[in-house]
C-alpha cells in the first residue's frame, strides 16, 4: 500500500478538498494549508461556503466546479461519501482519498471498478512526511 500511496502523491497535482472548512481549528483547514504549502493545487469544495475564500482559494459548491482534478480528498462522514465518489468517477478523477476515520467499502469498490485509486482512513499530511514524498 505504501508504494501505491507514494505513486498517488507524486502523480497528483490538482486536489478537490470536499468538506473544506474556513475554521483554522478544523482538520480540513490544516490539511489544506499543508497541501498548498507542498505545491498542490487545492480547490476547497463546500456548498455552504461557496464564493468565499479559504487560504486564498475560492470555495466552490460542487466537484464539477473544481474539475479537472486528479484527487478528491473527502472530509465527510463515511455514510456521506457515496455521492462525491460517484461524481468523481463521472468527472474523470484519478484518486479517491478518504480521510482518517472515513471508510466506505461500497464507495471504494465502485471507484476501484471504475479504475480509480482509493485510499481510506489515511491523511496525506501524515503520509507525505512518513513516505518522504
């Protein structure tokens, strides 16, 4: 799994971060800040904050507005990831990344069947330094 995660992180440039928060104490804010500092092109996705800026990036309401994208990073509860996974498949994303504590085997199976890479229950802000990417 480490080699797959390393490959994903090295090949990814554009990330849609679903469930982005404007609150600095929230994990999604910290992860977004980290990914931007590492040179990733991150688009925050949150319909409730659409049109606002987070860390200098315009928030969009839908994945369609964030496309084209390489990775969809999901800060949603496990039961709420099926719809963004279907959208990511339809939009041609390469990877679904479900954050720590987010596990949905059915959505992961759909993504894998469509040819997407899937990472569950992990955080890129932990994996990047751990793997030396």
